[in-house]
């Protein structure tokens, strides 16, 4: 019997590039793909579901989790705290389940140190002009906040070479096909199958 090590897929992108949409669609296309729900102090946006999109907590609760060493990574993004609970992530990987994370560039850098085999995927909009348009169309932020997000986006995009894959989100379906292809290909890596291939060994 072939046992496969769980793979950790980390998707990062500037705000407005479409990573939340793609990660949600990936979970629909690949139902067995586990999704790690991040903890955040950010206010809940319309349509977001507690425990599904994020775990929404106040800052003292977040700081207490950090002090207890319960977070695999954490970062301050646009003035709010974000973090990934370590226990469910480690359990899923030990059980051979693949995990998808929607994480900013700061968190991705921390995760790469903790999980060297993590697969890092960077998503971008076709242009800064398109990114700005998408941020305005979201209607969740004012002009000052959008300007701050665009400035941060330029800093994040400069880090794209630190990732294993780059997806340009010109079209959601095309980008989704590319993300799915990356996940399926990485699942077939021999390094993830190396613990239990004895049944396939050729006997002389």
C-alpha cells in the first residue's frame, strides 16, 4: 500500500488579486483538500462566516494564543493581526492530508522555515491598474485604505521570486485550472511517496 505524506500549499497575493476566491474554488474542486482557518483581529466583512472564512478574535485573545505558542505563523497586515493555528495544521499533515493556506507574504516566509517542503504559490492581478479597479469594486474600503493596500501590494509583488509558482489571475477559470494543476502535480512528487513504496519494489 502506498502512503503519501501530506503536502502544505501556501497561496499568497496582494489584497484584491483574488486569492480568497481561488482558494474557495479549490476546496470545491478538490473536496479532500483540508483548509486551515486563520485567526484574525480584523472585523468580519459582509458574507464572511465565523469558523469558515476566519476565526475572529479580539487582540488580547490573539496575543494569548501567541504567548502559548499556538500559532505556526503570524503577522500584522493592514493594521490587523493574522495567524495560523499550529495544532490542526500539524495533525492534518501527519495524517497524510493535504492542506491549503491563504497567507500573506510575511506568514509564508515563516511557514517556509517551519515546513521546508511547503509549496509556495504567488497570485497576482494582470496589472496594478486592474488591482486598483478590483479594490474599488469590492466597496469595502475607502480611498485612503485602498492607497495603503496598493502600496503594500507593490512591496509584496517584489517578493514573487521567493515562491515556487506564479499565477497571473487574468481569468478566474484559467487561474483556477493552473492552481489545480499545481496541486495535482505536487501530489505526485516522489519525495512525498518515499515512506511506503516497499510493495512496488522490483524483486530480482
